[in-house]
C-alpha cells in the first residue's frame, strides 16, 4: 500500500492541517456569499426608499448617526452649530 493511502484524512501537509484549512476557507466563502446577498437586499431597500421619495444620502447619514453614541453625536452637533454661527451660516 502506498504512503498516501496510509495517511489519516486530516493529515498535516507541510505542517498544515489540510482539512481544518479547507473548513475555514469554505466557511469564509459561505459568509462572503451571504454578505453579497445581504448587500443586494440592502440595495433593494434603498431603491425602494428612493422610489418612495426619500433621500437615500440622508438615510445613510441617519444610519451612521444611529450607530454612534448619543453623547458623541450631541457634542459634534454642538460644535457644528458653534462653527456655523462663527461663519454666519
């Protein structure tokens, strides 16, 4: 019998567990496919918002604001108001 047939399935090749590596790569590939599908779904929602008359750029800005801490947003808005007054805007 040849040496290749005597190896266990999860054999280290060059010091790397080939089955473990394959598993990791396949999991990443599945997640990338899911991400691609989700990105398409999000694009569909933005298209729906646009067709309903909403400004997608503003919606994206609102989404960014909602991810941040309220105190951080408030401090930035306060500073922005001060700068606007200083410039007469």
